[in-house]
């Protein structure tokens, strides 16, 4: 497994570059977030050795266990928190992350504003939009997104730079990517985190600036 990681990264980077070019977008317009959740530190080290510096983790506790030591040896490493965030983990997330991609409700906006004040650290924030309005999925509903984006930026003064979504698994993701891109454009937000192992090329065609790829780099995860 570990020896496959460098080759997988090379292949994914080539596919990202090809999709970026086909979309007529500039070189490097879509960045790769290597999603290392559930994988051991050794897997992250293998990716670091292959030149990868941007990582995504779902759970704050797992990120806290894996990343501080890696950061010490690789000061240019960047970490995105991409999983649902409980308010009682807001402070840990602010301490650990460079980007928190999953701001999705008013209580969390308040908790992050307070955490940033206490920690004296302001990671960038993305607002997660539940584009498919799936009841089991995190994210602000599309109908509430305009008001929520304004609340986060204006009321709380939060450093919101973009949007994130996870389209419904069994649907064509295209319309979901379009919806997210349109919402970001309307609010002048430059960052669009969308696309995973199965659909990152489509996301790049729709303007993704960050694609979150896990299993295509690190291998299939054990079922949870
Ligand atoms: C796990 C995860 C990914 C990566 O999914 P793969 O299908 O393994 O590429 C991307 N985004 C989020 C939010 C995830 O939880």
C-alpha cells in the first residue's frame, strides 16, 4: 500500500492537470487536497516524500494525533478539516487547521468566532452547502445559504473564503457543482472545494479550486 502512494499521487496529479487544461483553466487552478483520514501517519509520510503538502482530515481528534509532529518536520504542510465539526471541538480545530471547510450552522459560526478570539489564530473558513438537501448530510440548505454567508461574514466577521459541497452519491454531480459555483460567484468568494475520487474531473470543469481525493491516493478505506 505505502509504495503505491507515490504512483497514485503522480497519476491523480496528471488527471487534475489534464482536466484543468481541458477546461481552459490555468495550470494549478485546481489544488489537490489529499484526504488521509483513517490512514496511518506512515501513509501521510509517504505522500509528503512524494511532494504532497496539502492534506484533509475528517476528525479533529485524529488530526490532532497525526499532524502536529508532521508539521514540525514539514513547516509548509497545510491541513484542511473537512468533516462535520462539533461546537465543542471548535477551539481544537482553530488551533490545528489552516482551513476549516465545514462551517454550516449559526451555533458553529459563533463558536468559531469565539475560538479565534481565544486562540489568536484565524484559519480560513469554507461554508459547507448541502446542495442535495439530504437530511442525513451536514451543510447549510441552499435556500438558507445567502443569509448564512452574510451572517458569518458581516455579523461575526469570520474569514470566509469559499464554499464546499458533497453531492448526493447516486446523482449526476454536475448540477450540484453548478449551484455551488453560482452561489460563490454571487458572494464574491474565490474558493470552491468540490470533487472527490469519483468525480473530481467534473468538479474541475465546473470551477473547483480544491478537489478532495482520498481512496484514489491511499487505497480503499475499511467500511465504518
Ligand atoms: C472522505 C472524504 C473525501 C474523500 O473521499 P474519496 O472518495 O475517498 O476520495 C472527500 N471529502 C470529504 C468531506 C470526505 O469526508
